[in-house]
C-alpha cells in the first residue's frame, strides 16, 4: 500500500480509468461480434459496421487502444466482410 499522498491519488485515478477502459474494450468486442454474426446470418451489416467503426475510432481517440490497433481492427473487420 502506498504511503505517499500523490501515489494514493494516482492509484484511485488508475482504478477509475481501468474500469472505464474495460467497459470501452468490452463494447468494442460486442460491436465487432454483432457485425460478424449478422454477416454470417446473411443480414445487412451497413449500419452495424458503421457503429463498430465509430466505436473503434472513439476508443482510439480516448487512448484506450493505439492508432495501429484501431486501424488493424477496422481493416480486418472489413476484409472479413468482403471475403
């Protein structure tokens, strides 16, 4: 356990940010899975893919995932739909 006041505060901040990041990552996985499931079922995925890409971009903007990771996720999702 930290004894320094600034580190105690930093630990509180880290815990709060970790919870936020976990929620955002979970939502990303859910959106991507929804697109893949709809595509496999033969449904229209235009709206779902738009929402998934939007969430990926927002996660990148908030610093939850890195820029290359976001680009890779979008690219692989689009490639999977085009195949």
